[in-house]
C-alpha cells in the first residue's frame, strides 16, 4: 500500500475527550473514529489490525475443532423470555420492534440463539459434542461507555459455544478452550493473567477471565504470591483473622453527637477499629436491604447482589426516606431493632466478633457490646467482603496482591441452564432423555485492538507487535524526486511484498520530519529509510520498539527480515 493513496487522517494534537492512552493514540493514528458515545468506526489502518486479531482467533478456534458460523444480530424476544433473560439482562439490552409490533433485541450475546439453532436437529448422543463459534457484532447499551473501543455499545466479539453430553464432556471442552485462549493471547504478545471470574448474568458454575494487565484497566484482580490462586476482585475469597475472644457484655447505648463515619466513630470512642461494624443500606423497589460488615473493610457489591439474587440495575443505594421507613436514621444505621421484616445480610466474620459497636438507628447514638445471635440475626450469612492488597491467600500461607487489567476473554461452564430453559435434550445410549451441558467462550476482538495499544506504546505513538501490526514494514522514501531513491524504494517494496510481508510505502510529498513522526505514531515494526546512500544500495533500518538506526546493505536486510519471518 502506498501512503500517498491511503486514507489515513492522523491528528497532531491529543483529542480532548479521549481518556486513556490507547484511546488517544487510536484516534490520533487515524485508526478509529467515534460516531456517538460508545459507537465506533474502524478506519482502514485500524481495520487491518482488527482483521489480524480476527485471523489469529479464527485460526486457533478452527484448530480447536470449532466450526465458524454467522448468526444474525437481531434476535426474537421469545427466545430470551424462555431463558428468563429478557427481563434480567436489564437496560444493557437494546430492544426494538418491527412494523408489526413484534419485539426483538440486538444480541448482546448468543447463548439462547445457538441453543435454539441446533436443538431440534441434535437429538442423539451420537451427534454430540457440537462446537460452534462466530465473529460478530454485539450490542450492549453500557451504563458508562468509555475508553474508546474498550467499553463500547457496539463491538465485535468472538463467541463460541460447546454442547456436550455430560459434565465430563463440558469440562473437557472448557479445557480445550482454555488452551486455545492461551495460544490466541500468546500470539498477540499480550501480558495477561487467567483468573477466576464471577459468573454473573451468564449463570453456570465455573468461569475464568483472561485479563490483559494494564494500569488503566477497569478490572481488578487478586493473585497469590505463593500459590496458583488468582481471581477478579468481584470473585476473590476474603480470608481474615477475627478476634473471637471475650464474653458477651451488657448492651449499652452511647451518645455520639454528629459522629457518623466509621472513622469518626473510631476516633470518638477511641476503640480499636476491629470492634466497629458498619451497616450499609440498599433498596430494591423501595424496600431496604442491609449489609453488615466489619468496619475496617469494604463491601463487595457483586457478592452482596449475588447473595440477594439480583442484578445491579435492580438495586441502588437507599435513599434517606427508605432508611427512615425501616425505623433507622442515616449516619446511625445498625442491625439491632430494625422495624420490619427486611433482608439483613451479614458477613460471616461479624457473626463471630464479640461486643461490637454499631449504629443505634437513632440520631446521635451508637450501641456497644452488641453480639450476633443474641442482639440481631441474619437472613443470609456469607463472605461479603472486597479483597484488599495483602489479604491472606485462601490456598496457602502467602499473600494476595492486586493488579489492574482489561478483560479480553472469558470462558464459562454453563451447565444445563440454557438447555433446560430452551428444552434441548438428547437421547443417551439407553434411549433416555438427558440435558445437554454447555459452555460459552468470548473474546473481545475490537477491545483487543485497544488493549494491545495500552500495553505497547511510548510518548511518540503505538508500537504494534508484529503479529497484529497493520503493516509489518514501512519504507520511508526521503526524496520523492530523487531517481535512485525512488528506484530502490520500489525495488524493496516489490521484493518484500512478493515475500509475503505487508508493506507500506511512505511516498508522500511531505518533509522527512512529518514522515518520521507519522511512522512513530502508527507504530509499524520494521522501518526502512531510503535516503542519500540509495545509489550504493544502502538504507537505514530501525525497529519501532528499539529505534536504533543502522545503515545496512539491502541484501543483508533482505536476508535478516526473511529469517525473522521464518522464526
Ligand atoms: P465486562 O466485565 O468488561 O463488562 P463482560 O463480562 O460483560 O465484560 P462477556 O459477556 O464475557 O463480557 O463478553 C465477552 C468479551 O467481550 C469480554 O471478555 C470482553 O473482552 C468483550 N466485551 C464485553 N463487553 C464489551 C464492551 N462493552 N465493549 C467491548 N468489548 C466488550
Ligand atoms: Mg459487561
């Protein structure tokens, strides 16, 4: 491709509304453009990267025995009603009606559709397992679209589905996908961790997320320094030591004027923080629900919502009005003496703590020497805590550390959730009907474009790994009116193209400085500069990641790049 003929609208300045480096660089390098919030176009250069990411993913899916398909994005409401997700998916789902008022959604994912697709034709154990995938556009009306194509409302996903006879088959399919994902992300040179994930809206038993490590990532992962334990912060088990000593003392009300936050209460009472317990109130349809946790820790909302069996769009922080309705008082909330039959979820540790201090549900008062069982009870007792740096590893004596990252892939064991609700069963060897065991496997194809840039850039621009680079070689022609330079550039362009490289030639009538800046920005790995020594068949060569310029004879350059390619 010749740059003089290419549509490559680069920007000199950082775009104002771009929030993280990858977003800025993809806009500046003329790879993507925003249409409206969370809706993006891939321009020619960005599209080439997208295609390479797709190609790697496709090759590894095919190698793992999956067959590619293409289902429509538009899906009928009835399918989603059967699985129960028409309502539970919530406002993230784009819904629409046709001219006859029939309802549809723009698929945010395709579990229902794939199940429905094959269930009437796959009837016998002899036809299982089935492994299918697609690379297709997904629609999710995200609450906070941001970071460019990382959290978009229209994006490209590779979604794969496995259908097996039993748990053992599902486990095997899961393992095969796990290994395929390792290959996919290794080939893209991604620095990633595999962590246990929360199954959330998917349902099912087991899930893992592939997280590209990045400071700017929205996801937090916890991993052990001495075992294999690694999980998202939503999922990570919290193990903490509790002081269970002491006999229950007489309950006592204490006057704490204007002392509200847990820090203020601690300072005011001069008590060790470990005696303080905080109570948080949320509301579902105007009804309060309570979470009671140790005062020095944070609530894990995902664990709390899962324990309640609600999705995050169904629940919110309680208003003062709702708090008062339960006979409580904002700032002085506690689990003792609530008026009404409300759900009170208590962190397991709180049930073992002795003589704790809680809000008195009365303005300017707290109570001390409160004990679980004697003074209040729980609807549910569970681990409700958010993991912290330095927490104990649940699997060893080691510690957990936290890192940030971007989820680029996700694998789920779905079990029989969809086969049951959509009535997909098969006849086993004995002619008996059995449920099909499913798995679902996603790769964020368009998100990967940005995740890779997050991990590969410097102050001058993007540094594409060779496997996904839009072009592998850029030839910079310094003087487009110098015969020797033009001739050598053309020769090299033809040679490397013939040898199967993706070559870009900067033959524009621009100053060399402009050409150098642009090639830094768009991040092509191998750089050949054809300049004053062209008549001697000598060019300058450098690598985007190292930037060390060397003068090199073209024959040596040819053999070096060829041997690199064949490695
Ligand atoms: P997240 O926690 O980031 O919202 P998710 O758990 O909703 O992701 P899945 O439903 O598992 O995501 O989708 C599979 C993959 O699709 C994800 O691993 C991610 O890489 C990608 N993906 C999900 N949502 C988006 C989005 N809004 N924009 C771009 N890619 C996305
Ligand atoms: Mg999501």
